């Protein structure tokens, strides 16, 4: 059990160490560190679906990369490889906001000491992936100075709402296709969509009902009330994660740098006209569009 608990701690501490090193020591090693870390995060994320396929239990009803942390993991890898401001923002807000909650109240179908807890190494993948997402966010924002830009909270809130609507549609269509008894027009009312199937199936982002066990969603009321309360909690989380950068953006605006985003300081690694950070060499900070 200690191995699984320690895995995300090691991943987060490694991210903190990389972030501090990248922030204080220049050099092309930071580009290679970003690419390597992106590969590790991508492999950890994809290995979950590969494992489900190898053991023969993958199903579209629960094995698609639609959970917020799944998307954050894939985007974290992309952000580390290409370092676009928007991708870094998604990694910071979705990665940290979602992964901290996931690590604090993990959702694992067969908990310790069930034999399947160890078979398929599912908990290892779960903890390492979420820990590495947090480490990647710290490396991008603290180490590589890809700070959230002005209006980042509004941008992330709208993006999260759109993604939630899209995932909710997938859940609805999955239930509609898989369970004829739940189909509208065959004697089933819409509220029955929340309970007509196994709760572990077609419940991406837990929009049909909260996961079993004690999680944050369990404290936010019954379905569908917790969807609204979770929205408010999510908005507060976005604001809290953005707080450390308010003063920085205000200082940048006063200094005449437009929207308050950091500007390049030196040659070598630096932003291109589209906002991507490229090159190798000296200290850099991203430029916002």
C-alpha cells in the first residue's frame, strides 16, 4: 500500500525539483527535460487503456479518454512537447484541480486488499499518472514560466463547461444505445437514465451519479444537485489556482507589457509569433498573444 501512496508523492516531488531547476538554471537541458517528461506522462496515460485491452476488459462504456484528468494528462504531454500557452493553462487548471481531488479520494473499483487491486497494476497507473500530471503542471508554469494569461479563469470555465456538455452527450447516447429499457418512448422517463444501467458504465465525469465510496462528489448532494454544486466548487478552484498570478499580471500591465503576460528575457529559448516556446539555450518566458 505504501508503494502506491508514495508513487504520486515521488512524481510530484520530481516535478517540483525539475521546476525549481528549470527556473534557476538555464540551458538546453530544459527542452530535453520537457520532451522526456512529456513522453513519460503520455506513456503512463496510454498504459491504462493498453492494460484494459490486454486483460480483455476494455469497453467503450468506461475505457474512453473522456475523464477530465485523462484529457489533462494527454494535453500535459502535448504542452511539454510544444509549449503553447493555452495547453499550459489547461494542464495547470485541469491537471492540478482534477488530480489533487482524484488523489485525495481515489476511485478504484476493487480496493486494497482485493486481488485485482494488484492484478493489472491499475492503482500504480492511477497514482503515477495523476502525480505526473501535477508535476508536469508545476514544471510548465513554475519552471518554464508559462503563466496563465489574463482571463484564464473565464477561458477555462467556458472550456470546462463545453467539455462537460460534450461528455454528457456521450453518456446519454451510450445509455440510449446500450439499454433499450432506458430509451425515451419505451416507457422510461428521463430521470431513470441515472439508474437504469450499472453505475460504472457510461458515467464519464460522473454525470449520471457519483462514484461509490467517499469522494468530494458524495458531499455535494444527490444527483443531479451535485452537478450544480460541483460547478461552483470548480469555479472556486479555478480562481484559487489563478490567484498567484494576479499580482504578476498587474505588475506587467503597469510596466506596459499589454495584457500582463511575461515577456522574453534573453535569447535562445523563446516564443515564436504564435505564442509557442521554441529553441534551446538561455532563460525564457512565454509571450501571450
